[in-house]
């Protein structure tokens, strides 16, 4: 069921529900921890709604897991080349035209990696839907389009060829206010997604 037509794993909601129950949290308790309604959390758990990047980050933090846990797929640790069109995609949030942000894994998830690299594909109107922070460091390079990057409440308008770097502990978010899809090569260490 998961694949190019459905970028979220079919069991994402089930994994979140399972982890919530292992932590002995009710829907209401977890919803309060992440700052959303019980109804919204229920819709995420049943697969009726895609979580935003910020909501997903808050959920995994509250549950003490890594986002990669939710998207794990079998991967050969010795794989060297990952072909275009065959890399895993993770879809998050909404935009004016559907999924707000797609993360194309470069390389796919593997425990032994010290770096995590993705191409963030941000549709017009797509955003993280709020700021978040985590341990680590990140950098990026805009491949196509424009984005607004906000770090510690300071907005930066970035276009093709612009790059950025910052400590991940700083509250950060981004959005595509333009009319074209934006693509950003984004690298984190340690892996958080």
C-alpha cells in the first residue's frame, strides 16, 4: 500500500497508536502534550489525516522515538547506489495542491549512517506548520524554487543556489510562499527523520 502514490507508510498511525499505548497515554494526554485536539490525533492514528512535519516531530519527541522508526523499511546496509525514482518518499502535511512536503531519502534509512540527507520537495503553500528544534546540526542548498526559512524568528528568503547552516537546537521552520515547487538538499546530523 505504501509507495509513490501513498508516501506515508500504511502503518504509520498504527505505530503511533502502539507507542502511545506502550507509554500508557490516552488520546487526550498525548494530544495535550503535542498541542493538538484529540480528534486530530485520532485522525492521524487512523490514517485519515497526514501529520504536519511539526506535529510529527512533537509526536515522536513525546513518545521518545525517532521519526525513522515510523518509516523503517528493510535496507541492505551494503547498498552503495540509490537510483533516481527508486528512493523512499515521506509525505507530510498539506498544501494548496495536496501533500505539503515530501522528503526524498538520500540514502534510505539505515542505522549505521551518521548523516541524514533528504531532498525536501515543498509544494506551493507547503510548510512545517510551526517551529521545532532538536539536537544536532543541519545545512541545506536550494536546488529549485524559493522558500522562507525562519530560524529563531528571523526570516530568510532563499532562492536557487542559496545555502544555509545552523544548530538544530535553534527553533526553525520553513514554508513555500511561491507559486512553484521548491526542492532543497537538506543534511542533518545526527539523523532525526
